[in-house]
């Protein structure tokens, strides 16, 4: 939450759909953002009694589309284990201006290992955020991976989990040099230390094979951690104390 509040800026708002994953601990982390007016938590725990295709995700994304369609120029759809990222000095404003003639654009993922960490004795991994310590990106190429997307909701009749097929206007897919997202798959279901396989420092410069999959070192997200933590302290630090 802190990362994307920083990333999207002060005019952004975030909607979480709680199908059962918002535990008291999670709510304690979200509550300052809710009280600050930056986030809304929609309680949809009853959805399991009215089961629909794909765990009712189509119902969820379309509720969000129509409920907030006139609240923002762009609506981004992504999960809590995914972090939107701008490579090579791009800014969000410049990217959205460049894509303004499109109704939607899809975003390619950087898939990250959920178990591999560097063996650095000076770091307390248990006190680090996931993106500070999970620093190895899967490097296979030529694989079709799920994409996330942003959409100008006022031009969409309906939407889907990974894009809309019911829009007025054009869709852009070749966006990987402008915007991407880091995906820390399987991390939110682990309620213990994420670092379960430690690599030597040489892993920063070499390809690491783990479970027959190649990984390369990638600390782009880690390099933003101090900035995000300072932003969080300045934004909701007082709310955490009340």
C-alpha cells in the first residue's frame, strides 16, 4: 500500500476486495490508509456462497469498473503481491500521456522468486519487506505470462481479470520498455520467513538455477525501499500512533 500510494501520487485511491484474506493483522496495516482517505476495503466475504467463474473475480473487477468509472482517468488492476514499476527513468505522467490515445494498455511482469535471498549476515531479513530481500528474477524468455492492465473506465462496457475485451477504442500491448510490474507470486500465503534458500554473494553476478529455472539478480525494487519507508512515515506515521 505504501509503495503504490507513493507511486501513483496523492490523488490516487485504492480499493481492496476482502474475500477472506484481510486478517486483523492485515487490517491493522490498512486502517491508517483508510482513515487517511487513501483506501477503501470492500467486504465480499459472502461471495463464496454465490460461487461464480474464477472465484467471482469477474464480478469483483466489474464492480470496481462501474463503481469508480468516473472517479479517475485511469484505473489500474493488480494484486497485492504485484508492484507496478517504471524502468529507465520513465515517469507515470509521461507514460500515461504517451498512452492517452488508447483505452487500455497491458503490463508485462517481472516474475520474482518467493524463496531465494542473498546470504548477507549484516541484514535482518525478518525485519525487511518482501521486495527488499527477494532479489532474484526468473530469466526465462519466450514464455507467455499473465499481464495486468490499466484502463480508461469511462470507455469500457465491461472488463476482465487480465484485460477488457469490451471497450471503445484501442488497446496497447507493447509497453515493456515504459512500464512493467514485479510479481512476488506465492508470498502472501506464507506466514513465516520468506527467505528459505540463501545464495552466496556471487549470485549477484551469475545466473542461478533453482528447480531447473534460471534466475538473475534484480535489486530495482530494493533500491526504492528507503524512499518508500520515509514516505510512509511522513504520510501515516502519526495515524499509526493513534
